[in-house]
C-alpha cells in the first residue's frame, strides 16, 4: 500500500525539479541550431530601394551583424539607441532585416529614430527570418567572414550584452 502512495509523490518531486530547473534558465539564452553553421542563403530587395537586391554572397569576406527588427516591435525601439550609438562608433557593419513589416512603416520608423544600418533587407512575409530561425523580434546574429553564424542574441541588445558578449566576439573574429 505504501509503495502505491510513494509513486505519485516521486513523480511529483521529479516534475517539481524539472520545473525549478526550467525557471532558472534565461530565455534569452535559447541555443540556436544554426550556431557554427553557414547562414541561410538569401536574396531580398532592400528596404529603401526596392529594385536593389542584397544576397548572402555580398557579405562574404567581412564580419557583420544582422539585426532583425520591425516598426511594430516595442523591444526594437528599446534597443535602437544602442544600435545607433554602436554604428556611430564605427564597429562592424550592421545590416537590418525589416521583418513582417510594411515598407512605409519601416522607412518612417528609421526616419524618426535614426538609421544605424549599413543596409536593410526587406522581409515582408518573414521567409528570411524563418530561415534564420527567428522566434520573434528583435534578434541579432553575428556572422563571420566565411558566412558562418557565430552568435545569436534573442531580445534587445543592451549596453551590457554589447560590452560583455558581442564586442569581445567581434574583436576575436576580426583578429
């Protein structure tokens, strides 16, 4: 009889341990299966000049950052001043991916807040974002000279994340 009562208690304790472990994880540290693998191929019009196309091959040979953003994204607005300041400081090229947005809304947003991007891919249906495994916006990827994804930041880039994680990696990749 006691063994029958201990089973539910044991199962409850195991489930409680899994829940406690899960609650201690940082949701911004979701591992990406693309880390260490080539960035997905893309070919998309630019946000500002629809007749001009950017491709992954255009980025090869340089370390660069891809920031996925949208005008409707509140967290993107939070991180935007950090990106503007980073771009002013002259770090690696920052390319934008305007995700599931309307062209005119994205352009208006950049006009209001400033444009830190070297260039911007326009992804109105989200297909490029899906290929990069984007969960939501903002997300940022660091891509090396060979086109391999080296880092993925989920959520807004903060000054601390830039200083402690992103800039040391960029320094290493550019060495």
